[in-house]
C-alpha cells in the first residue's frame, strides 16, 4: 500500500519486518532515524538514534532482522516492500567472499574476484556496486571501485572514467569523492561518441588498476568491482 506522508514535517513511524525494505522518494528535506533493531541503506548500516537528512533522493532502507524507523518531513512516496533483491545480493557477496578468501589462502600471486556489473538503464547497477563494496569493506577487504559510466561518473566528474580504492566504510551520506581516485578525462557522456578513445582510456585504467593490484596484496585479494553505463 502506498502511503504518502503529505503533511509537512509530520513524523511517521514505521515498523519493518525482517528482510523487508522501506522505499522512499522525497523532493524536499526529510529526516530519518532508526529507533530500534538494525537496518542499512545500500549496504551501509544506520546508527541507532542518529538523524540522517535526505533531499531529492530515491532510496530504500533494508533490514535483515526487523527495525523501527521514524521519518520526518514530506515524502513523495514511502512504502514498505518484501520484494527486494537483497538476498540475491548477499549470496553474490558470499560467493565473492569465498573467492577473496581462496585468493588470500593461495598466497601472493592469486587475484580476488573482478566483477563487472552490466544491465539496462536504471536497473540498479550503481546501487549493486555500492552494496557489494560496502559488504566487502564491512568484512575488512579493500576492494577497488572502477566506474566506467562517463555520463554520471560517481567517483569523479562526468565525462571521465575512474578508479579508486575503497579502504574505509562508505557511510550513508558520504560520496566517493576525495578517496584518491585515478581518473581519465574522456570528454563525452556515452562510449558511442568516440569508441576508439573510450576503449583506450578503459585500457589505460585497467593497466593502472592491475599495477596497483600487483603491488598491493590486500588490494589484489580483495578484487575489483566495475560499474558500467546502461545498455539499451
Ligand atoms: N531497492 C530499491 N528501492 C528503491 N529505490 C532503489 C532501489 N535500488 C535502487 N534504487 C534507486 O533506483 C535508482 C536507479 O538505481 P541505480 O542508479 O543503481 O541504477 P543504474 O542501473 O546504475 O542506473 P544508470 O543506468 O542510470 O546508471 C536510484 O535512484 C536508486 O537510488
Ligand atoms: Mg549507474
């Protein structure tokens, strides 16, 4: 059931069952607080009682064990759902986790998983990348994030392809910026605008990431998550 909280600054309490999510879309500012239990937003855990502010956002708060939330402010839409891909996502994480452990156990030369996320526009690719990176970091790995989406590059400015090491928790409201990224300027928003140069830059980026993984055992075992632009 869709239940828009349409009175400004009204506080609404939500109780989420385990493995459910609360989907929120807001234009104006809203404040979110976890009252009990545990929950996470795209892989980053909320702190009990801490106030989080969102503006012009679309996101989901997922709980593995159940939780109580309060939301203050006007949401365009807010509704709970048990239709979430999180179980598939955590199983994917578990498979990657095993590959990382195997790489570490094998010793120095072994490489962890290198995962490329592909799919149609707006299918949740960037969200999945964020979740897999968050889970890896929560398990003390130091994966490398590669964003090949030149149209809406998350690591740096649009028009670039970029990579950065993820060696600390991502956090709810933090961005990827200022994490020591390596970026190549492409100058267009879509690979089709100059395929030759796009490929060249992706290759340069791949070589740099490979070099880093060669030097740094922890980065090598942790592996790489690659985000791409939407294919239609
Ligand atoms: N489970 C979810 N519940 C609600 N909103 C979600 C959920 N997963 C992702 N979203 C939202 O859906 C939108 C699209 O997700 P995302 O940006 O990850 O897709 P994408 O495949 O990377 O898109 P693009 O092709 O434009 O790069 C985002 O605004 C994201 O916050
Ligand atoms: Mg994306």
